């Protein structure tokens, strides 16, 4: 009975040049999701050491890895078992992939046993068959533990050696973007992102467009390219082109949102019943070119899909960054206290006690007896300096911005929840700004309150004959050099 369950027949129409192969539990789940969503003219394969999971998959092409080694019971979360199981079944794997295949996506969830150990073995075999091999892998959430994370990183390093191009999807970034989802929703979202990646690349080839991108174009971009970045976005409305490309370059598919320095860019634009205009296509192309740099080789295509309606969809694949190094997958995590502090910096915080000040008290008046000019001296002590923080989310040019500032409370009682525009402090600051021009016209010694004593010299004061002349009762500069023209004593 058991032996009968281990034999899987291939579907009759399995001659597609593009295959998607899911390895292990995570990879198989992703392929199951892709099958439900549908990707045009693509063949699906699942490979697993767990026979029970294989039997539940709706995918027709199934490979049980390591029949002798694991007896269909899984790899026990051990990558070396997954590796040995894939090596045992390598001939069957090559047969199922088929000689007609030109491109294969190998997807796996890194960190477990079968996917982590088996996916690099299958990728190596595909490359030996001359197939353009693209890896699409996910890395664990932080909460899954250090051992699983370390296994994932080692698996990704091994995978990168045996694929033409590698897309890394960070589950932690999915959490960052979509928030605190239920566990099933979070895993489902990871499958959806994997589907978007495979579908986005495959249908660039399989869906015919007005400006067509063929397999050779994709091969140019992805062959021997190492770490790749991909983003997708769609939008509708007046600024749909700008919104779609901005969304694509901030996609959870992108481990880094910076495509600067990419050697090759593959760009596909899809529109629905409302076809993309020349201006929209030009805007998207220039936006991507500016983001990547003028030296990037940009290959673009355009097709239509009525299912989009009035939306426009954009897919961007960036490769050739000149590095095969795995990026920093788990940047240091800020503690909650620091996150709260950073959030507070999105507001203006004025750390100064302005209690009991009146508008006319902000500047202390001081009259000069001689000139009658009123000098307004700012009365701010060194210990009462203001601290003002402007966060990234604060846009002073935003017409719709409504200030809702929070003031940091000092030792003295402060007015709570007070709007800055209507507050006394705002008026004081406005008065200060209005008086700046007046202050600029007042000599510095007067602004500082320094009094200069004026000496009354007698009228018969004799001036130096070397510099001044008092001829005709008027003081003036000598025209002649006294050292040359005066008579010696």
C-alpha cells in the first residue's frame, strides 16, 4: 500500500519551458498557493521528504525525496538530512524537470530541514542541465529562534552558489509592513509574496505584450547575476503611474529599497481597460533609470490585462550589483523604549519653562538716554535653551498639515494639551521673528546693553598735526605728508 502511494505520474501537458519547483514544506505551500492563483504557461512541481504533506498537495507533479533515507517521514528539521535525501533522488528530479525546460524557479523556506538542505542540491542539478535557475527563498521570523535563523543563513549562502539569480524575501519585513497579523495570515502573506515574485518574472515571458519582453531579455538580466532585487506595485487614479512605481520600489520583495548601482533592470508595465499613456510610460522609465543610475541597462516591456480594469501594474527586477555577498538579513532590533523615543521625535518638543511670561515680557525693554532708541534685549538664560527636534514625518510645506504638538513637561507645572498656534508661546516666538529686522539695524553694543562714555573735549583742543588739520576752524585730513613737507626743527 505504501509503495503505491510513493509513485506519482506526471501530468500529460507538462512541456512548459518554465517550471516552478517547491522544496520542503515552505516551498511546497508556496507552489500550492501559486497553483490556486494561476501563472500562465508554467509547470508546477513539489518535492518533499514528508510523504503525508505531498499527498495533500493539489500539484500533480510530485517528488518524494530520500525514499530510502527518510521513509517518507520528513527530515527532522536537519539540513544535512534534506541534502542527503535530495542527492538520493537526484535522477528522478532531473527527469521530472525535463530537458525541454529553459528556466526554473526553485522556492524554499530556509531554516528547516528539507528546503534548507535540498534546495541547493536541486539548484546545482538544474544548472548542470543548462537551465536558467532562479532561487526565491524566505528567511524566518525572528521569533523562530537563533538555531533556525543560523540554518537559514547557511542555506542561503549555499543556495547562492548554485543559482543564476537569488531573490531573498524577509518574513520580518512582511511583518514590518503588514503589522501584527495572525500566524496563518502571516504565513499566507509570505506565500503570496513568493507567488508575486514568480508570477511577475514568469509572465513577463509567457504573456505577449505590445512591447514584448522575451526569454532572451530575461536571461540577459538574470544569468549569473547573483543577488537580485524585485518589486511590484499597482495603482489607479490620476497619479497611478507615480503611485505604482513608488510602491514597487518599496515592495516587501525588496530586502533593500535601494536599486542604485544595478547593472541590469527588467521593467514590465501592465495596464487594463485604461491603457497606459506615453507620458505614464515615460515617467515610469525615467523614475527607474534615475533610481538605478544612468549606467544601468534598462529593458522594458508593456502588455495589457483586462483584469486590472483602470489600474496600472509595474514589475521591476534589478540585478548585477557587483556582489554575491548575502545582505544583512537581521539588522539590530531597537528596543521598545527607543522606538517610543523615536516616535516622540516626530513632534516638536520645546524644553523650556515659559510659564507666567507675557508677550511684552519676552523682550526686556531698555532705553538709551542719549539716543532715545528702545533696545529690546532677549532674556533667555543659558540653562533655559530650547531643544527642538524635527522628525522625518514632519513636513512644514504640507498645506493639509494640522499641528498637534506635544510639550515636554519640566519641573514646573505646564499647560497640557495646548495647541501651538493658539498658545502664548507661539505669539512670543512670532513677536521675536517680527522684531528681527529691527534688531539688525541696532548696533551690537546697544543690543548687548553696553554703554559707551562720551568725552567732551574743549573747543581749543589741538589736534595732531601729523594726521589732521584745523585750518579755517575746520578739522580735515592733511593733504601733504608732514614728514616730507614740514620744516625740520
